[in-house]
């Protein structure tokens, strides 16, 4: 790397139009246009923002959530498809890279996916969450080793992970080994279990994003959704459920490669777009102290085995001729 660009990045903290793909896409395109007008060359969205996070899974039995699941499935996004066409056109008009968190529909399954789009309106690739967290596993399939990617872009080497993937040390190390410089850390709203579970609150989860920046000597755009009043009204239909979910849940932040905060957390219950100017030369300064996959590594003591091969459920195999083992 011989040049170190400086550019403006944006983090979207907002609620989608929950469970409504078309209206959420309208809102996404509007937010992309706004950030583009304000000079953002990279725009980051929260986890499964389009068309929203399946909070019902934390509030009742699988049977309780069955109708919600059918609604989510109908409103999820196929790649490629009409929805991705609209997102790509919005990125092209804004002249920005976009990392969109969405519910991906493939066959009869859903995936927690981040779609990476270039400023020319072309899809660069996607990341599927390798291991859905806790009760998310009742809704989503999982990615494989081919879903850990870093993309060479005009704003640096760009990668993305979802939510508690940032608590997976081997996954972090795999991403660092690809030379990641700018990382999108996508999170759902922190409005669930706020009174019941500290681990699901903003402070520790943003701490994980900060640690990622410090550990990997990279910029981290931590995009956090908010939960709307309309969503809570649909889900909090008993006093017990009303105790487990609330309006708000923001906390989006942008971190520098030394772990410092360069864009303050978004207000708990407000929709905002955070901006920060990123100078990739700051990565060089940070790696002078610690390069986790370079001069600060000890591969003779500890190393990572990474299976990068896709894992399709069906594989064709040529017939073995008779007489051959």
C-alpha cells in the first residue's frame, strides 16, 4: 500500500419499516441519498436492517413467532433481485460504497447477510453470519468459511461482520489476516432484555467493536438499529413481553485504529447518521505498536486453521468406473 486516502464515512442509526421490505427499501434509499449528499463515500447499516430484526424470537416460543416468521420470509431479500437492484442504483447515485444489513432469502432458508455494494452500483459480494446467536438459530441458516471476505476498494480493504461475531476470536483473527483496514460492525437494536441481560446492552457490545478496532488496528463503523414505537406495540402484547422490549436501543459509534472514539454514540432513541473523516495513515501508526498477523504474531506457538471452501448441501461426484476403488 503506497497511498493513504482520507474520506468521510457514515453510520446509519435508524428503524426500518419493520417487516415491510418495500417501504424499508424506500427508507434505505433515502438515507443513502442523504449520506451521499453530505459527502460520505462509505455508508454502513445495522444488522438485518432490511426489513428488520426478528425480536419476537426472544419474546416467546417458536410457535408464538411462527406467523411473524412467515411475514419476515415474504419480506426478505433475494440476491440478486429487484430490491438489490434498487439498493445498487441508490449507491450509484450517491457515489458511495454501501454495506447493507438484510434478511437474505435463499430457497426455503433465511440468512443474516451484509451486502457490499460499490459506488458504480455493482455488488462486490456478501457476508453471511457464520453462527446465528442464541435463539436466532431458530430462524436463520449459517454461513461458511467462504463468507469471510475483505474487499479491495478505493477507500481501503473493506470487511464486515454481524453482532456477536465480534466475540469470536478466531473469526476476528481470520479477518485481520486479510489486511482489513475499514470494518463495518453491524448490530441490531439494544432494546431487548435491557433490564434482564447486561451482555445484550450497548456498553459491552460497543466495547467489542472498540476492541476489534484496537486489536486489528482498523477503523470500525459500528452501526446500531433503533426499535420503533410501532414495532414495540406489535410485539409487547402482554405485560411480560412489555418488560423485555422497549423503544430506542441505539448506540452507534465510529472507532479509530487506536481504539479511540471519533464519532460519539448516537442517542438512545433517535434516528441519526453519524459521520467521521477516516485517514488510513492512522492505521500505519497503530500497526507500528501491534500488527496481530505480522510482527506481533507468534505462529510458531499459535496458528489458525481456516477452511475457506463453500459448503453446499449437495455436491456432484463423478461416477467411479467399475474395478476402481
